């Protein structure tokens, strides 16, 4: 049995403290939890800082043009819509098809992992709730896998 003095709010079986879990899937609540559009812009700026500077990301960086401005704008626009904000991606850039948009790049497991590592570092830099950080990374693992086209 769990020591009620040590874990006064704990689950009787695991001892895990209970907490109010945000409902990220309702409306724009995820976007708001991520700091709104300005928060997403900062996340993307931090992500591309890591893409541009980490030796583990050199193969990912080579997939981009020298100027990362367009890539930042596209990812920012995509993430704002993906996180529950206004979906302007298709208006600005056309219909989103991740697999076909990335088919000309050689993306294997190592590239996927490098991309996710850079995103994890960028997410960790944000003042997000830990549950939001985990939620974002789990959700982004799916599109990252869709982009993979090599073993």
C-alpha cells in the first residue's frame, strides 16, 4: 500500500500523483498552450537553429536551401494549423501531402531520428508544460515516419 503521508494525492496502486491534465485536443487549446502563433514561431526558430548547427543534423540541413526563411514559414504555418489554429497552409502553399513533398529527399531512419532530435531540443527549449512537450513529440513522430522513404 502507498504511504499516504509521502503521496497524499497519489494513486493507491502506483503512488503517482494526480494532476489536472489539460485537454489539448479541444479547439485552439493546444496552440494557446504553445504560446499562440508567436510561441510556434519561436519553436520553429529554435528547431532550425538546431538543424543549422548540430553535427547530427548535417544530412538534414543539406536537404534545405541555404536560406531557411521559406522552410521556417512553411513549418510555422503547418504547425499553427496542426496545433488547432487557422489552417492557412493550403491557401499559401497548396495541398499538404507529406510523403510527396519529401519524396525527392533520401530520408531513412537516421534522418528521421535527427529531425526528431532537433525538434525535441527545440520543444525542450520552450516554456511548455511537460505533458504538452510529450504530446507534441508523440504526435510529430507520425508525420516524421510518413516522410521516411528509405530503410
